[in-house]
C-alpha cells in the first residue's frame, strides 16, 4: 500500500512538472540545443542466424537524446523486443510423444505457446543535415550505435500442468542468447516551428554478435555456447518530446 502511494506520488509529481514546463527558444531562428525524450516503435525482419529461429518482430522503446547547435546529437535508448512467430518446431522434441504433442499430468495434450521476447539497449551518436526541413534543426539524419541485445523463446504452459515445462525447467528450452550490437540508421527528423509536431522516421539496421548462455540444452542433451550473428533490419518511428533551454540553463518541456 505504501509502495503504491509512493509510486502514485512520484508519477503525479512528474506529471505536474511536465505540465508546468514551457518552451522559450525559437526553433526557426537557427540551430539550438535540444534535449529530448523519444518514444519509438519499430518493425524488423530477422536475418542470418536469427531468421532460423524467429519471424518478424516489433520493438517498442524509450530514449533520451541531446542535440547540440551543430546538429550532432548523443543519446541512449532501451527497447523491448516482441515477436509472435517461433520457428523452432522441435523445441520440446525430447518430451513429446510419437505424434509430436506434449502430454500433461492428466494424460491430455498440453497447450503450450511460444513467443519471441527480448530487449535491446544502446548508446547512439548522430548528425542532422538541415535539408528538406522547415528549419536548421530538422532534416536528414544518420546515426550509429553500440549496445547489448538479448532474445529468447518465451514458453507458456497453459494451466501449468506439465512438470517438464515448469519455471525452472523452461530455462533448458528457451534458447536464451545475449551479445553486443552495432547499429546504423538513416532517416528524417522533424522539429516543427510551432514546437507541436516533432518526430523522426527511418530505416534501422542492427547487427548482434550473440551466443547461447544457458549451461545445458535439455532437448539436445548437451552443453552449448554457440556463436551467432543475429540481424534485425526494418523501419523505425519515434515521437519526440523536446526540452528547450532558456538562457538561465533551465529546461522546459513543450
């Protein structure tokens, strides 16, 4: 109860703080410093080793960026990786009967569902080139990033009636992989003169150098630490909440 009250108070304070902020600098007058919060979404197709395991995926994330007057910017972002297609058709082969089904405690066919789940965090460096935009802060951009990614098969045993797929045993089947990433993105970023419509859209390429991190694969009945190249290529859109700076170095949200 105390935790919920404290969480509500923090949320309310942040909401009041944001509602009382207002922009002072004019985006149309030239290149200015713009700290910003970005909420982004992306749709990616897999490549290389990742294509053998999963289908297309959706990424939803949040980040912070700081753009300098010269239109270079630095940022950090974190995203959740979500997918519904799992291609590992024999993920539970060792615990299936002849027809390929998993049987539960009652002798019935178990209902087992699988999804792709993961996450990606990265540091980014980019540059905005002021062409095609309404002001010097908008235009075509290019950015690079370095980060860390993980992905796994989320396994859900409906009814929890299958002991070989309990919370502990799932770790022997979920194919958890982790590793460092590099990324590139090219697109268009827009800061409107009226400060109300601010967004970016582009094409993103992610290269993840991952490996299996589970100590033992129950299905293969062996230990493994496979080196992998996992690729994600797709479209990304972000909505920007800019924080403009007054001369007294206070930041205001609009």
